[in-house]
C-alpha cells in the first residue's frame, strides 16, 4: 500500500556570497548587518564593476572570468517555480515589516487628536458634576453641615478639592510637561513596563506639592480617583478610564523617544554588541501588551500609584 505524506516545506534564507544559510528571517536579517557580510558585499560589487561579465545562457547569471562560468555550467540548472516563489515571499515579508513600522509612526502622529477628544469628553462630564455641586450647596447638603461626629471633625472632600487644592495643575498640563529622558526608557527596559511606568509617573507627581497635584485617591480599596482638568475636579469612572488614557499618552511619548535613543547609541545597530539585545528588549517593554493583557498591566500601575497619592483624611 502507498501512503501519501505531506512534507512541510520550511523557508530557507541563504547568502551565497558569505556561504550562509538559515531558516529564520530574524537570523538572516542579523547576518545582513554583520561586518563580514558588508565587507564581502562591497568587495564583490567592486570586482563586478571592473570585470567583463560572462553570462550563463541557461540562468543568465554573470561571472567575471571564463573559468568561473565554466565551473558554473557543469552544475547549472534553471531556478524552478517553487524557489522563485520563496524568493518573492521573502521580499513581501520585508515589505510588510516596513509597512508595519510606518503605520506605528502614523499612530504617534494621531495621538494628539485622540488626546483632544479626551479633553472634550472630560469637559462634558465636569459640567455635569458642577451642576450637582451647585444643587448640593443650595439644598444645604448634610455632608457640608455635619462637621462633628463623636467630637471628631469629619473630613470634607469637597472642601479639600475645591478650596485646599483649588490651584492644582490640570491633568492635560501635567502630561504635556512630562519630559521623557533616556534614563526613563532605559529603566523600563531593565525593570519592565509596570515598574518603569510607575517610577516615571510617580516621580513627576512627587515633585509637586500635595495641593498642586492633578489627581488624588480617596479610597484605596476601591481605587477611587479624582482628576482635575479644565479647572474642575471630576471623579473618574469605576474602571478609571481617564487614568488609563493618561497612562496610554505617556506610553506613546516613551515610544516616540526610542529613535532619539538609537541615534545617541549607534552601537545598538550592531547585532554583536550587547546594546543591540538591550534595545530590542527595551522596545518590547515600552510597547507593553494589547487587549485585556494591556488593561491588566495598566491596572497594576494604577494600584501602585494609589498607595502614594491617597488623601490623608486625618485632621
């Protein structure tokens, strides 16, 4: 009995000039950047320019000497359709990689527009909160009038936010004033997305006086956040969507700093240099993750921040 078996064809990447062969695109890309390949390629191109070509009538390959053409003719055969298909697929893969990088840069250009939409949404929510505050004052809300309980003064959140912290910075200004340094993104590369982002944001918050900070946590267990923008204090949503957007804006600024870091560290382009691997690792950490996993990472950052921006309710 004859049994049909399907053979899995693996992509083969080869450099004839260097006699190098591999099965992974990433290893082939690293080879193209090696000093050996660049040197061999330059020498070969110079020799080809100065030599009179001898062409193979079967595959149209050119050789600089008649002896080279004679050796080639002994084993020459035309490239079959399957090999040509692999060659085309490799070119398509490189093209797709370049397209992906261009799309990521386009996302950075559109981040400002997304941030403007975020500010407009906050403005509508703040107007609604302002109406509620006015109604509470007119009705003599018991939260304002009851100031004692068992001889202890009760903490007044409204007074704290709108009077004590009336000169606090707006969240939009806070984000715009963040200047990303190389040490910030290097810290993310060493310690990971959650730890690095926490250190970066928290260090900027601690530089401000408590009454000047754009956000406060009023309930550590529920992670209840109050954020100031457009000169109004507003309670964040139960899932802290506004704080998630703030973290996303900072993350995009980090990613935009990578090209500047690479310019200042040209050795990161050499695959044999330790900074090459560090740069790749740093870029992966800065990008974080996607979907639910990204939300989970951002929730960890919010939890870390909450511990340091909790409002002190003791008199």
